[in-house]
C-alpha cells in the first residue's frame, strides 16, 4: 500500500529520534491542541459520548466491547465517526500495523516499556506526519504512546475492525482451504453464505490457506464453524473404525 510505503520510508527518521538525547518539545503542544478528552481517560468511551453538544445526535458503538483494548477501539470509533473519517482511520490504522510488522527495529521499540515517554511521543508524531495521517489517527497513536499502550496496537486494531464491520453491516467469513478458491467457487460460496445470513448483512470473505487440513474446506462465520476438511473427516472415520462392534445388533 502507498500509505504503508510512506510509513516504512520514515524508519530513518525514527532511528534519528532514538539516537537523539534531547526530548521533544512537542509534548506540551500535543496535550494542548491535539489530544481530546476522549483519549486521555481509561473510561474515555463513556466520557466521549457525554461530551457531544446537546443538539448533536448521540453517537453509539454498534457493538459493545470489553477490556482495555475494547475501550480504546471504541473511543477511536466514536472519534472517527464524529469526524466523518471512519474508512480513512481504519485504513491508516491497518497500514500502521502492517508497517510495524515489517520493521523489527520499530516493533522492538513499541514493545519496550523502558523507552522514555517523550521519546515515544516524538517518534509517533514524526511517523504520523511523514505518513500524512489524519488528526484522529495521529492523536490516537500519540495517546497510546503516552500511556505505554502501543504494544497492544494489533489487538486494538482488530477490535476496531470489528466495530467498523458492524457499522457497515458486514459479517466476516473465514474460508480455509489448501489452495486458493477459484473465482467462480468463491462467488458461489459467498452467495450461499449470504443466503444463510439473510438480508441486511453483507458477507466479507477472507481466504486462509492451510495445507494441514489436507483438502476440503472450513468455513467460519459468526459463532458457526462448518468443517468439511479431509483432515476432520479422516478423524471421524478413524473414531468410527475404532468403536467396538455390537454383535447383538447384527
């Protein structure tokens, strides 16, 4: 992705930050002008909902998420919806996570709690500026850096995607096969799942390759799992053959 490329190009900038002994003066500016109350409180998702102007329509999360990662994801969702930038924020967040995976230096930095808070904030500010992230995404990542929560960014991103999919009325279906499905079979499977889910929801198919299932297909959507893999059928057959035969029933 172009966005991920811009993030990767900022690695040299990030390395300069790590070598710098001076602390960023941007911290106070961030606190004064960039950070909104939504992100500064562990219970910011509730605070954000009550911070809206009286005449504004109250924004609600489509799915209630629990835990620290769920709270952060919910707060980001509320901020993104209010800014009318949900798709952009989702794209930026996923690009950030993808770029993070491709930079061993940066991922070690993110997981290192001994790094000074000012250094973390300076690094995130610089990377977000070079990647041309929106203010919503930048503010959110800065708060994670401030609170030492950047190490949870992958989990937070996954929870955020849950909210965006619910917002769009999408249901993710994970299809596991040994080789990629041909386009015609993928289309037919998607139509079948759409019939099962019904109207009002849209199936979003995600293919996963796993040679260990030996053949066949495994479909996961919602709380349902349809396992038609050769591996599972072989196990079922093995259990059947090992069961003792009741001669009285013959």
